[in-house]
């Protein structure tokens, strides 16, 4: 099943991991799997709260793919039930609960998009929907599950503790979320659970529940959180600072532009978490030729998620549109979602000095948004994620959506 030593496997798997609980247990599980020929079951849960799988999701997904390549089985849990509760992780307020129709539609896109990262044959991938078992639980079952944890234990979570200290509402259904996620691990007999570092509490709940049920507790792998296109907060669909795996409507070209607009300070983490380029290679390139490093990063990601031809076209289109690329250190400007018109924004950012100049530059084809030429001076910006506004080859501003 395995072509490399157990120690080398752990080193390979650890590149993108912030913490493994515990490495000794992981080694024992890998050794047992090699001895018995029985693949490990590697769990990753994803709640379909939006239609897009993002590069942030790709970090743990790449580790899951590594497990698959080593002969193990990925168990992808689509949280069609837990999405109805709403994951409170990292939230400073209660998450909006989606309708069943929205969740079901998003779930279909998730399954299709993860096929760009994971092996999808039945030997290497099992897709489950947690509504299969959570939807059958009655009130007594929920009460028994809730009795396994104290309020104090749940409120010790960093996000809950912060909200509680600030007097921000914490609803009872949110407290149940980590318990439901933990029960998923019991039901599907996970050997490993993957997740971002903000999921550590939830993952450990699953490990504890398994042991309480007389099972061998899962090992927990947590990966660092990928910072989004704003260069500040973690990549998030709800914040709009994300790059989608399919990234409609711009496709590979839009993806290339977003990656090129990332601050240079994010390059090392993106290379480490999203590529297999050796550390000594990317660090030297970033230090000596940062723009070339960013182009290479964009090409690697697009070739991985699309193909080489798409990367070639995206690079050519980007160069034609920007005459050399977007500088890394450009000012930010907040825009109201769906409200601000292009002309007021051009004036407000200081790119132009007057309405007449804005109209003239638009007519001349000098104004672009994410590399796409703007032709309508009446355009209203319905931005859901950061975008680069450009005039000519020297004036750039990163637009940040604001409520």
C-alpha cells in the first residue's frame, strides 16, 4: 500500500499541518494500516453554506489527497444537517440559517468541485451527508448528546468566550453545533479528522465521543487558516475575501488576477499550504523576484485546478490587461455592496479628479476592474469580494466590500 517509510509519510503529511494530536498515535495507526492492509478513514466535514469551495478549503483537502495517494480512504461529510444549525466557529455574531433549498443546491456544487482536488473513485472516496443520521435523532437523543458536555466546557471555546465577554448573543443551537459535528466521527468511524485550526475544539469533541463509545479515538490534524484576498482576515465565503476553486465568472483569468493582487507578505504561506514547491526554492524566489514568484504561484494553482492551457491564457490575458501586473502595496478603499457607482468610486479613490475625467477615461477604455475593461459609466459595483480597480498602467486601488 505504501511506497515510503512511515516516518517519511508523517513528514510529508506534516507540511501543511499546524498541529497533530497525536503524532505517536498517527504513527501507530499508519503502522497498523500497513500491517493489516486496511486503509485509514480520513474525515473532512464541509458545511454547504455557500456554493463555492475555496482555496481555504483546499489546504486540508490537499492533506486528505495525500492520505488518498498513500492508499487511504477520504470520508467527505457534507453537512447538510449541521448547515441548518450554522457553524459558530470564528463568528462574532449568530450565523444566518439558510433554507433547505439553498443548502441542497450548495451541496451539489461542493461534491462536483472537490473532484478537482480529491480522488473520486469509490476505493478512495466516500461521500456522506450528515442528515442521514442527525436527521433521525429525536429530542431525547439530542438531550442525551447535550448531556455529554457542560456549558462551561463549551463556553471555553475562544469564539464563544469572546462573544460572552462582549455581551453578544450566543444561541442555544450554536452550542449544540460542536456536539453534532463530533457525533459524525462516531457514526462514520473516523481514524483521522482534518480541519482548519479554528475547528480544533470541534474535532476534539469527536475524539472524546469516540472514546466514550468504546472506540479508538481519531487523530486530529489541524491546518493553518489561509488568509484571504484582503490580506487581513481568514479566507471566508461570508467575508467575500476568497478565491473559489472554479471562481466564476472570471474563471482561470479571474483567479490569476486575484492571486496577483495578493500582498507579497502572503506568498510564503500560500506556497507552503497550496503547493509542493520546496521551501528553499520558493523562499529564495520570493526574496529575489517577488513578482515572478507570484506569477509562478498563480500558474501552479491554475494548472492544478484547471490545466496548463488555462494557465497560459490567464497569464497572457493578465499581462495584456495590466501591462506588467498589479503592485503589491496599493491603497484600500471601502465600497458599499451594490450601492456605489463606478464614477463616484473613481473620484473617491483619487484615481480621477472629476466626473468628467471619469467619463472620459471610461470612454477611452482606460478603466479596468480585475483586469476587465469597464465601458459603462453608470455601472454600479455589486462587489461581494475585494477587487482591483485600475486606470492605465500606474494607478491601482483595492476595493473592499463594506456593508
